[in-house]
C-alpha cells in the first residue's frame, strides 16, 4: 500500500472554518485516502500539533490518534531543526 505523509497543514485545513471550501475539500480528501493509503506522520508533526492553543488541540490530536507515527532519529531531527 502506498504511503501518504501528513503534515500540520492537512490537519489544520481539516478544521479551518475561515475557508469553508478548503475545509470541505480536505475532509473529502481525508475520507477518500484514509482507506486507500497508509497515512503516517512524524513525531515532529505531533509536537507541532501539541503546541496549538487548547481550543484546537483536542480536535487536531483526535483526528490523528489512529495515524502511525514514524520514528525519527535524534540526529535527523536536530539536523532538520537546525539547518
């Protein structure tokens, strides 16, 4: 099965009420791909989603709770964060 990597922009767009059309498209896309592809994300993405304000955090984390988290080595993480 092919894999799709999710970043914070997908999760954010799923709940974004400022642009209803984009939110609706994201939700349709999510419903189509969640059974046809292996969705995944990184711990970096989870950490970013955990830093959002409390009013959004519960929804964001609930959406991704069943999505596997890819392991990232410390070396690779710091290389990406630092340059």
